[in-house]
C-alpha cells in the first residue's frame, strides 16, 4: 500500500517527480536548440550542444515511456 505524505501518495509523488524531470529535460533541450541556432557557434561547441540535447531528449523519452507503462498498468487493474 502506498504511504501518504503531504496529501500525496508515494505513487502520485513519483508521478510528480517524473513530470518535473520530463519538463526539465524538455526545457534543457529547448535551450540547447537555441544555442544551436546561434550562427556564431563553433563546430566544436555545436557538437557538444547537440550531444547534450540528444541526451536530454533521450532521458525525457525514457521518462515518458515509464509513465506510459505505469498508466497502462493502472488501467489494467
């Protein structure tokens, strides 16, 4: 059984943390995109930014997939 803390169960708190993580990753990827759109960025800096942006998007995708799995499990109960 989920433990109740500050009006939320541990399960809903986990969803909140995942949502915040997802939003954070998307925001970070948007900032990277802004960096990449700068015409004065060097090739080396653009490669570093691209790698960071792809990593952030990959992590966001993983969070989203985990949330979708949990939603499916809840619906099946």
